[in-house]
C-alpha cells in the first residue's frame, strides 16, 4: 500500500495538543467538521456564565477551503441556537482569542491547521477567557460526539467584523511603537519579516505604518495554499529565503534581523544579525530577562518540559517561580486563571504573556522582542550572546522520526515507560520525568526526551547538551535505540 494513501475507512475524531486536525478530504471532511463544531459550540454554551453573549467568534487562516469550512462552522453554530460572529478575512488565531475575551463571547472556533503540511486542516477551540480549552473540555466534546444529536446546521448570511484590526489596535495600545521605530531606525536596523504565506502577513507592516517604511521588509506575504512547497512551520529547514536575505545584508555590513511567523500567526522564530536561527529556546530567555530586569515585572515563568534549562536559570536569578508543564499551550493557559504569570512558552515557538491574553501570540511576542532591542540599543544576536555568557549556553536540537503505523507507537511507548534505559552512551541517567513523554536527564543542561506528536504519526526526540558534538552523539544513540525497539520481535 502506498505510504501516503488515504484511508478507506472512517477514522475516529481525536483531539491533539491544540484542537482537532486531519488531512483534508480524508478525516477532515464537511460532515466531520459539522459534527465537531456542533459538539464544541454546545459545550461552550453549557459551560458559559449567564451574562455572556450567545455569540461564538469564527475565524480561519489562508489554507485551501479554510473560508468555506469556516462557513460550515458558522452554520453549525446557528443550528445550536447560537450566533456566529465571523472574521471578514483570514486572521491570526490569537486575534480570535482576543475577540472572544473582549466581546464577552462564549469562545472562538478557528479553522486552521497551524504549522501542519498544506494538505491538513483543523479546528482550534478557544474558551471565553481567550485561551485554549483544557483536556476536560475536549473530553466532554468527545463524549458529545459519541452520543450524537439531532441538531442541524442552518445556512444564513454571517455577521462579519474586522477581527484583524481589533487585534492590531489592542497591541498598539500596549507598546510605545513610535519610540521603538525611532530607536531601531537610529540603530540603522533592517527587519525582514516572513509570515510564510500565512495569516500574519503584513501585520507587522500595518502595526508600524508609514513610519515603519525602510525599517520593515516583509517577504512571502502572498496567499499560497501550498506555502511555497513546505509546511508553514518556523523551523530552520524551511527558512532558507529569509536566512539568505539576512546573511546577504550582514555581509554588506548592514545591521539586520528576521522575524518569522507560522501559518496562523500564533508562533514565532527569529534570525539574528549573524544569520543564526533563534527558536523559543533562545528567545524566551531574552524575554524573561527583559521583562524581569528592564520592565521590573513579576509573576511565575511557565515552560513546557521540552524547553531548555536556560529559561529556569534566568528566572531563578530574578527570584521568579518556575513551573514545568506538558507540551501544549493549553497546560500553560490553565495557569493564567489561577496565578500571576509573567510569561509562558513552549519549544515550538508559542509564547504568551500575563499582561495580554492566556494565549500564544506571535505578533505580540515580536513587539516585545523589538522593544527589548530598542531598550538596550543592542542587536538581537549580541543580546543573546551576552545572556549565554552570563547564564550558560543553549545547545538544543529536535529530531522527528516518522512512524509506519500505530503498532510501532504502542511498542515504543511501552518500552520507554516500562523498561527505560539506565544510561546514554557512557553517561548515567540521573532522573526520569514522565510529565509528558519520557525525559531522561543526565545533568543540568543535558537531557534527552521522547514524545509522540499529538497531530501527526511522529516520534519527536528532543535533546539539550553541553555542546553540539554531544547533541549529535545523543541523537544518534536515540535513533538507534528506537530502531532496536522497532526491529526487536
């Protein structure tokens, strides 16, 4: 059977780390979307407070058929006796989360597959406070799907609103953008922005307006449902265009950097003036330092289990509490409701702030990064190098192994949990964490972690080590270890 062939039989609807996703035309169909949307809308209504409007925000990204699928979602919401309030254009996911909070709605349903390959589509569910719903919510939706119901979608003209402008205007109010522009121009900085053809296109340009001309240079802003041939994920292997532009400018002695957003604008990565790719592992330590030292802000720091130890080192230096959570921003968002949070972040580029919404927001994160650069009048790479000289370096990589079928997943998972290794090469494993997947710790800043993707047939292997050579050896050991499990009968 061809490896990428479509299934001939119905697949169960299963929620991952952030909503439900599937291959368009295979498991993501109009019928399945109607069913999930009805169950999600009913659950949002069931859990709502009496004073909430009976409205649900509906958004969508730039993927193939995303707008048409959003119309299906809106019809399903009307069938539940509720009112859809729909974005008038493709919009970053955090714009919908913010609107749900500001407009006192029941929540938001967004048609997006985030960073997944072009053939995927999905539905994200956001609660009334603007954050991702937790597992208890999606479990209730799953039960509603099993029970079924007689609710029928209702077609009608949708009430539209400018969700995008609402989001950008709110961000404008929280930053001194004129000062940021003036300072960055004084530095003679050139900023390339790559939205990867996604719904964050031109958001930074619009935030900076006419004054930002000559400072902001956006690439890949046109709508392309194939995203240039790669998934719209801000990881280094898909960013050759912007890295090349940054390196060319740097070679010409220009001061330059890059900002990159994923397909639905809730996650971000950067490229510094040296052409170095900067993931959350580098950016979040900078953000913690900026907010705690320069802005004198307080609150706990929340990181997912796959994030580097440098985040903890810097937070502890400023006397901040650090919490470690499973992968998935919904686990971070949950903490926003019960404690003061300074910042929360996950390895894949999603970062949220206590002074904003309990949600990842790539656009907001970009403004905090630029604010930090303007505050110290120091370029991104120089700031990152200074932090690592003080608190320790970050050497981190992730490797994804594609799994042939679910049998291998079950076999690997069983062995990792029930018969974990006691050493990696010549190193003794000091501690094993099962917060999410299996994390084998050798020492501070030295660990390897195995975790299955919640949306794709992948085993993700994460590694932080003292240097790149140790990372290479550790990942090679991990790959051989997994292959031995698969091949052992």
